[in-house]
C-alpha cells in the first residue's frame, strides 16, 4: 500500500509538470511574451511549433509506458522440452536445466526474466521496475483467490520508448526556457539578494540552522532562499508585463522542478545508453557488483555447458546489434523467441577444454 501511494504520487507529479509546462510554454511564453509583448512573431511561431509539440510527444511516450500493466511482458509460456531445444541458452546447472520461479508456482522462467518484487509477476526481458511510470495496484488473477500487485516495469521491449522519453525531456526543457533564460537568472539573483537582506526572510530561513539540513540540504538552502526572494519581489513591485516578464514564484518553481527532472533524465539516459551498448540490463549492472552466483550457458548442438567468465556478458552481440535489438519487439502470438548468446562465448565453448559436457 505504501509503494502504491508513493508511485501514484510520483505519476501525479509528472502529469502535473507536463500539463503545467504545456500551458506555460504555449500561452505565457509563446503567445503573451514572444508574439504579443515582444512582437517577435517568427520566433514565437517557431517556438509554438516546436516546444508544445515536444511536450505533447513527451506526454504520449509517458502514457504509452504507463499502460498495459496487466499483461505487458508477463512470462506465461509453457515449459519447453530441453531435448528439443536447438538454440544456445542460459541454464541453471551442468545438465542444461531451465530456471523456474518459486514465487509463480514453479512456472518456467525464461532467460533474462526476473520476478519483480513490486509487481509480484515475472517480466520477460526485465530491465528495472520504474515507480515513475506505473503505480502498483491489486489485480485478482484467474483461478486464484489471492490478489496480486501489478505495477509497471521497463523491459527490453519498451526500452526504446523509455530511452526516447529520457532524451526528449532535457532537450525540451532547454529549448523551452531559452527565450526566458535571462529573466530567470535575473529573478534568481535579485531574489537571493533581497531575501538575504530582508529581516523577515532572514529570521525564518537564513538564520535558521534547519536551512542547512532540511529541504534539500545546503543546495536546498539557496533554492528556497531564492524562492523567498522572488515572493518578496512580487509583493513589493508592481509589474505590468506578462507573467514570465515579472518576478513569478509559479514560473520559478516550474523552472526549478523542470531542471531537476531534466537533469535526472539526462543521468538516467547516459546510464541506459551505456547498458544498451554493452548488452546488459539495469538489473545486470547492479548484479555484477553483488551477485556471485555462477552463470552457465548451454549449447544443445554441441551438448556442452560452459561457465561464464568474470565480466563476461552473455547477451552482448556488439554495439550495433545491441542497439538494433531494442527496436525488435517480441510478438507473443508467434511464441517465445530465445535471446541470442554472445558469439564470443559460443566460440569459447567450441575451443575451450575447460568445459562441462551436458548430461543427457
């Protein structure tokens, strides 16, 4: 229940940020500021054509990632007969056995599948559970009297949309604030100067020891100090300019939260791109530091099982094929498609003498 409330709150926050940004950029910046006040119709027209469209596209990506929580990439395939397998696969022992999930009544757990503890379901090609795009909720499963929590996870089939969302957020933020960048920096500078001189703001914030600890620590001390200053500027000054041309706590708050969100997405995009290029998932990158479990690969054609070497990536096909893979989605109607194994691992299986033969 606590996770459900947290994730729902995060989603509402993201939705509010997107809708508020759409209004601010379309009405206040493009129309009222650029076109009407500054009479820069060409720039305003270009801004109106690019920025709101980017925000709408961002919203569409977000919605596409948040839907399909009941069914997307849930592992529901029948247990295969290992004697009939032809493709190399990751196994659990030297006999070439396939993994099962104890939490799903010993159902088959295909390679690269992980049981998400938040959703309480097995996800095919699991990358990570994302609280930003899926709130956990109760779902009654067929033939079961116990409800299961189902949320939303980022899987390899949805990684292209997830990466696109991460990349478009900082791009959209940069072009959105560009026409008012000078106004924002001036308001922040004047607000900090006024709040540090004002007796009231000094007594409730700057002289309070908690300003160094709470609300973001030392960095938050300056952020909230600037917000107090802009609030005082708005009270003390009379401004006949449009909203973005005057000291505005609403504009400043949206700009700050947008910057934090854009910075967060930029860092996450860099991490996701790194994982894609190396053929690993977020779960793999976290496991490589903590999971000491021996991983095995079986090649039925050679009747061999080999242990992976340290730092060996079983699904790394080279950066070009790794990138191409995120654009090729699995179709549940055509049956399960086995993930391709690193060709260097297969070459080592053919030439290495330190191998274990699969026990038939």
